[in-house]
């Protein structure tokens, strides 16, 4: 005999749910004024997202309503991921009292996910979040000086704050001071991961590996369109000079002609460019669509 879902099933549905851009205000902002809400930004093509998602659901379910989980597909609902400056996924943001208070990126081990949820359930927000929010807003508005000052104030209180280190590295990168940006990344250490840190690392790698001229490679490609080595070097030069969309197009042309060339070097370089540009950038969004068309046709 079939049975309808009981109170326990209904409660579980209320603790973990999917939402959209239109539902964000109700499901995240308003709900976080009652108890903390975790927002999991994911996408169907993201392998680590599939590892993290079930661990998050188990940890949140174990918290028995002290924390709720809202899942958002960024491909279908990019607006708030862009506003929160999501640079890579999976990205998890904790909201309390209507604002983001903590978060992490990447597929953490389940034990760390559990500790994160338990900490959020017990302690709520981070007192430095308001200053970090101010810094991010200043950077988004082009106020480089204001953003640098705000991030520096956070680091005075918490010298190891990864969000502040990543934000300050981003400030230096956007202002053209790549040497200082590299110093901040080095200060954070190779094992430290934050969306801004990872983005700056990728951007610095592109610049460091970029040839200074393109004419030689363009001439070689004109003479032989299957000269993948020349096309790859051209893509590096374009990416290093900030012409990332053009670099992606050249790398996709290699994939069209020889997907496995040089141990899939072109596909790997495309992913590095997406990380440097940010997964919610137009470069990454348009590039992902083109990459899927090449790989799955």
C-alpha cells in the first residue's frame, strides 16, 4: 500500500531545497533571519560539486533544522553568483541575518564540512564580514583604494584571513601591480584556497607563461592551420595580454582539429583561462558553451 510523505519527509524537504534567482530573497535572505542558511552554488558539469553536495546535505540534516541548505545551479541562475563574486565552484556561502557571513570553495572532506556546519549552527556570523563586504563592494565599483584599505583592516585583525588575502591580491592584480599580487598569493601559501586567490594564481600563471609577440605564430598558422604548437603559443600570448576570449577561441580550434593533442593541453589551458577570468565572467560562460559543443559533438 502506498503511503504519503509524513512530517519527517516534509521537514527534510524544508531543510534542503533547490531555489532560483526569483526565490533567492525568500529562501535565503529572509530565511537566514530565522536561522543560518547555506547556499551551495553548483553546476551539472562540475565533478567536485557532485562530491560535495551529498556531504552538505548529510551535515545539514544532522543539524536538525539549526541550519538550512539551499542549492543553486549557476548555469540556470547566474545573478546572485555574480553578485557574490563566485570565482569557482563548488562555492558555499553561509548567510545569517540576511547577509553572507562565511563560506568556502572546493569539495572539502566530509569531516570538515560537518565541522563547518556545526560551527555555523553554534556561533553564527564572523564579526569581520561587514568589512569584507565593504571591500568587495568597493572593488566591484572600481574603488581600488577603498577596497585595499578595507582588506588591510581585516588583515590587521586577522593576518591569516584568506578572503582578505585573496581580495587584496585581486586589488593588486586589477591595478596592474602583478608583483605585489604575487607576493600576497605567496604569503597565503600554496595550500590556501579562496576564489580570489585561485583566480589571481591562474591569471599570474597565464602572464608568466605568455610569449611577448604574436606575429611569428600568426604567420606559422597562416602557412599551416594544423600547426597546433604555434596556435597554442598564440593562445598563451593572447591570454597573457588580457585577450582571453580570443585565446579561448584559438584553443577550441586546436580541440576541433585534434582533441588529444599534447595530452589535451588545449582543454587544460581553456580551464585555466576560465579560472583566471572567473566562472561567472562572460569569457567563462560563453567559453563553456563552446567547449561543450566541441567535446560533445
